[in-house]
């Protein structure tokens, strides 16, 4: 047998089976990853169903009866503070609100109407607030039904990039404990996100330099010698990165195992063909 015949024998003896097998296994790995992502979403939905209800349980709304004088005083304080924030005044500006002030503002002021029946401050203790909530959540992926998170949470207000956030420290929604995964996604709660583009509230929030709880009251401030907090602290960034890396690492390991299996099977197939072609070429 000539060298050309041997070469032709090797070429014609090859088979596309190994390449097809690699493609099939790669497709199976991809389908597994997609299936895992879908399963994770539905698993989260099952966990949410354990501590949510099908009906809302509205929280208290402050009574406006005989509150005209208090409302006028509260509105005047808001107007003065907003004027100080939105002008070029170099004076320090502060607005201090009690629990009653916050709940009365929610009950009476039109921009805060979406919080009525869903958000009610029960107490301010040290540097945290206890809040009764009734939040509407999506019940299932790709479904138009809803469930309700009825309970209370302990929060700490923060100021981030001109937006007031609530750092959720704990959440009590009934006999079933709230999973850490949900609490991690829920916190921080962006209570003022809807007001960022508001022509009145948005610019005022962006001028704030600080927010804190002091003497059982909430204080908003704009101080000339104080800078607004950084967008995100290194600790917060590290926590977020760690959660992402754990999930990414798990998926990457599964993918690499699948690739390794595909390559190993392809290598074994190549060696088997080489052994089969060896005796034929020697003839």
C-alpha cells in the first residue's frame, strides 16, 4: 500500500461521531444551565409563598380628624426645609420628624399617597425604626398574580446617591422565618425610588448630605461642611461581589465539568480510532 493510499485510508476512516457527540453534550450542558436558572426562580417563588399571603393586611393610617393645625405647622416646616435645600443658601438646613409627623405626612400629603395602607412607622428606637408593612409582590414568574408581605421590619435609613434607602435589618412576617436570600435581595429597600424623578422631591433629596435617627426622631439635613455619603461602601461592594461570585462559581464548575467530560470522551474516541487505524496502516 502506497503512502497516498494510507493517507486516504486515514481520512476516509474518520467519522463525524466525535464532533456530533461534543455538540450534543455542549447543548446538554447549556440546557442544564438554563434549567438550573429557571429552577432557581421557581424555588425562590416557593420560598416566598411560605411567608407571604394571598390578601393584603393594610397597616394603620394616621387620622386627620382635628389635625388641621398640626398639618399646617408640618407643611410649613417642609416648605421651609425644601426652600433651604433648593436655593443657593449656604446656611445649614435640618428637618426633624417624630413618628407622628412621618405618619401624618403619609396620611395627608399627596406625593406620599402610595405609602398609605402599606407603610406605617411604629417606633424609632436608638438608630433603627420599626415599621409595619403590607407590600405587594409578584406571585409567580410570568404570571399576573400577586402575594402580599404582611408584617413588620426593623430598618435603618441611609442616604445613597441622592436617594433615601432603608437598610432592612430584620423582617417578621409570621410564623415562617424569612430566608436570608430574600432578605439579602430585599435590602436595601428603595422606598424613595419613585420620587427620584419627582420635580419637587427629587432635587431636594439630591441636596441632602445626611440622614440619621436621633432622640427617637428622624433627622434630614444639608450641612455646608458635610459631604453626602459615597455611593456604596467597600463592605457593601464586597458582600454583593461575594454573593455573585458564589453563584457564578457554582455555575462555572458545572460548566467546566461538562466540558471536561466532553473533551475526555472525544479524546478516548480519537485514541480508539487511532488504535483501529494502526493495524490497517501497517498492512
